[in-house]
């Protein structure tokens, strides 16, 4: 009887066992399917969000938003099961006979299969949840079919990017001729006494555009000049340090204790919010009766009045809106990159109708123009947009209306660009972000999708170009090759972004000591306070940015709970913060792709922990140059693209480990000696993706004598610190080299003849006795692409 019962139990259990085996076997395919489904589901969520934003009835609007949040939570569950699978199951494939060779490996194999089975069941549950939420939403709130624009993916060269108001060309400025002449006159003529000049107006009216344009025209009339963005939140110490650094930069001098001994100067303080600013800055800009000028842009006229107690003040109010003619001229600039370079004739009447609704405000006109420049040039489509615009704007055109216009530009973005724009919400207001840093974080987050024959970095640059082209992101500075170096978003766009992320879980900005993560689904966290004591909770956070400033010490308690509470992190960025403690258990963050300890040099962080090699998915490992690292086993981190500077050791451990990193884009080698020649040549020749290479010798007697055989087709920047017996002929063979820096080379033969035919060389720097001859001969027709030449400390050159 007992035998029969066991037999029956086994008979009933067999189908379940077979089902489990099949689920484990099919798991990789299920993960691929749910990953694909996630993208389409995110499109569905964004369409649903548009329906919610367009709903005029408050009660119905609230109910739709609640349903959209449920959709978003379901999408987050999809992301979680995908990440959990990748973390726990991807390293070992089922059926690997080596896993069962020994008892301990057999146990490990069984554990892996159990984890896979758990992932399979979770995926089934999540798919059911997603389908239920999608069907439920469509039943109650049907969505219109998706529309696509044939111009949504048009490309644009970097030289055609729409610029930040801080870098706008004079021909692009519309309607400011009178104020420009007045401002220029105040800056260059009149009294010797220090004068404070304030440009006052509402956001988006063109204060910064006007001030920066005039500043650029007159700055060379002054001994020193500086441009400082102040913003709503700033530290007095940081502001003064930046001021001194900027004033001394051009002279290449160390900053003095104050600027009272300097000649006349002009300083532009952009975006000042309150009068206390003047209390902080006045002592640093002492009135020496030498014709100095302080130029301020502000939205608050009281700021100008606050300066009157100690200085002569001029106030220029930007109150007059653009005329219809000026508005159309500015609007038409959005089409300068289209095939005809102008707004089509059949759309002129609709264009006038649209710009009238912007009430002559430049920011609103530029935003709408950037949006429409991406749409088909179709009268019916533009007419529909104009009608929709009327519904979105209130009768009184106020800041709320401008925000709605900017929101329309956001709604028109492709799904991938939306996440990229929202990422600016993780940074403080008016923060200038290095484009490399931003794009790398986008890639780590998975926002950037693969495109044929392009690197992810190139695709990310296209995304940034798309946001700039739509006037949603402003360019603060360009690199020598015309690509974006630094960027930011306008205050109002930053406000619009914060409004978008507030209830979506995309990110949360913490700036109060006891503030805690507000939602169980928050994906990104920015901590802007040094003594944060709130709770991170159990939210599946993907990105943490610490931006306390280097003079504010980040609490050890916060640092150490990150690896425990946030094991799904992809981005961990301490750049510029007051970090004094490397997180314990850093190896827990096995999903991390971007880790930065850069510019924490005022702190005591000097050594990376031995757990670093556990971060096998890491793409970028960034920290202060003098920080040391244990190189043993670094070679197992095969995804690394950027690493700390390499100090060559005699036993060859460092070189052997670095040689394994085939994905490296940047390499800096310190303490090079002649005996390392063959090893380093071999290392460099095996780096097919290298973009930047810097080599520095251990002392001035060492010679850099390398023979590079690799075509180095991706190399864009080469820096050599050290003696050269001759200029290596392989340098001139690099087809895409943009920058070349030679220091202490002590060359005696004229180097220009070998370099003048390089097809893409834009920047050449010969410094610190790089050349010891008396003459340099620039041949006619050479250096066709060169933009900047720097010759410094060449003692023999006559």
C-alpha cells in the first residue's frame, strides 16, 4: 500500500518536474522576450502619461495618473526581474558538466538552478501583472494609435548645434539692439568708480543672452575678466574661489588672497537670486577707482537695489516683448538646419499664429521652434499643433504657461531622449555637466541603444545633439573638434524636469538632513547634504549621485549603507564631494558600470579597496590621480574602458593585467623607463579602441623610444612627457589624431615638416623645451585643419 502511494506521488510530481526543467531551459529566451516587451511597454506608458496630462477634469486627471503610476510600477518590476536574472544567473550556463565534477560544485550548480527557477516564476508573474495593467488601462482609457514623424531621427553635425545663450552668435540675437548699445556704453564709458550694472527681467526674456554677448565684446578692454554662474543655491567660499581662479586663469598666475591689487576688471555674475550675494562678493571686488565693472543678471529687481548702499548702480530692465517681426525671425532660426534653411512659405501664416501665442518671449519661441523643426512640414499637422497649444495655455501668459510649452517639447521627444533629458534632474540647478560624464552615465543606465557600426558613445553624442537641437539643452563650451564639452539646462527646463520626475519615481533630490526616500520605486537618488541621516529604504535604486561639495564631509554612515541597501546600483558618483571613506563591501555592487571618486583630492581617500576586481561589469573606474590601486586581478574586469593612471612596475604585474583590458579607451602611463619599451609597445599595439594615450617618463634622462605598429585609427589625443631622440614617424600616420602635446622632448630637428600633412590635427602643443632649435618653419599649405597652436617655454627658439 505504501509503495503504491509513493508511486502515485512520484507519478503526480513528474509533470511538475518536467515543467520546471523546461522553464529553466527556456529562461534565457524568456528574459530576451521580456526585455523586448519592456521597451514597447514604456512607449505605452508615455502615451498613457500624455492622456493624463491632457485631461482637463481634475478628478479624472487624478484617476488616470494613479493608473499610470500602476503601469510604471509594473515596468519597474520588469526591470527588477531582468537585473536579478543578470546578477544571479548569467555567469554559469545550465548543463555545464564541470559544475558537477566535485561535490561542492554540484551543490553550487543546484543552487544556481534553483535561482533560475525562481527567476522563471517571477518573470511569469510579472508578465501577468503587465498584461493585466495594460488591459485594464485600455479598457477604461483607450489610447489613440501612435504617430511617428519622418524627421524624428534626422542627423546633424556638431558644428550646427544650437548654442547656449552664453555662447550665442551675434547674428542669432533678435530684438536686443537698443539694450545692447546701452549696456555696452555703460561698461566701457563713464566713471572710474566701480559700477554695478544689473540686467533685470523674467526668466526666458534674454538676460543671459544679452549680457554674455556684450561681455564678449568688451572683456578685452579690461585687464582681467571672469564669468560666474551664481544660481539659487551657492556657497560663498566656492563663489569666491571660482572668481579668483577665473581672474587669474588668463595670466596663468596663482590666485592671490584677494583681487585688490589687480588692474581694472569686468565680472559677469549670471543668475543672481538675492541681495545677500553682494555681501559675500563685495569684499573681493574692492573699488580701486580703476574703472571696474560688475555685471549682474537677475530676475529680482531688489538685488540691484541692494548694491546701491556701496556702489554706483545702473539698472537695465528687459520688459518689452519681441515684436511679431522679431518673433518670426527668431522662430525661423529653428529651420536653419533643414533642407531649405527657412520656414516653408506655406507655413508662414500658421507660424505667425503660433508665435503670437508665445507673447514675444524668446525662450518660449525657441522651444516651440525647436519642437516643430523636428516635425513634418505639413500644414494640417502644424494647424493641429497650434490648436492643441491653445488648449495647454491659460488666458494669462505667465511662467506656468512657459512651463507648459516646455512640457510640450518634452512630450514630443522619442522615448530614449526623454530619459536622457530627465537625467538632468539628478544634477543641481545651473550645474554645468561634462558631456563625457553625462553620456557615460546614460550608457550605464541603459538609455543608449546600439546602432549599427556606431559605438554607444557615438550614439549617446547623437542623443545629446538631439536635445541641443530642440533647444532643451544648452551648450556651455565646445571641444576643439566642435563637439560638446560642457552643457546644462535652463532654470525653467530644470523646473519642468523636476515636475516630471516628482511622481514618477525617476529620481529624487535630497537636500534636507532628515529627508528620506519618498517612494518604494525611486530609481535614482541625489544627496546634496553632508550630514544626511534619512533612510534610503529598500527602493531598487539604480543610480546615486553625491554632490555635497568637496568642503562638506560625507557621513561614513551614509557611505557604508550604500552597498548594503542598493545592490542593483549601476551608477555611483562621488565626484567633487567631501568623501573621506571608501564604502565597505564595495564588491556587493556587482552590477555597477560607472564608479567615480574624481576630484575628492581634498579628502583622505588615497587607496582603492581590494574588492574592486569583483566589479566585473564596470566600464569606468575614475578617481583622484594620486590614489593607488591594487592591480592584481584587474585584468578580469574586461569591460573596463577607463582606468586610473598606470605606474609601471618592474615585476610586470601591472602591465600584464592592463594588457587583458581590450576595451580600454584611455590610457595614462607614468614612470616609463627605457627597459619597459618592448612591454609597453606590445600593450599599446593590442588596444584597438584606444582614443587617448599619455606617456610620462620617470625622469628627464629617460627616452621614449617606442615602435607602434597598430594603425590606431581611433586615437584622437596623444601626450608625450619625456625625451625623444627623434620625432617618431608613427605619430604622423595616425589618421584621426586631433590633439598632439609634446613636453620636454628636447628635439633638435624641426618637427613641423613631419606633422604638417596630418589630416585632422586641430591642436598642437610644443612646451617645456619640446624643441631646442632656434627656428620653426611653417611651410605654405601645411596644417590645413589646425585651429590652435601653443608654443611655451622653448628657451632656444628665436
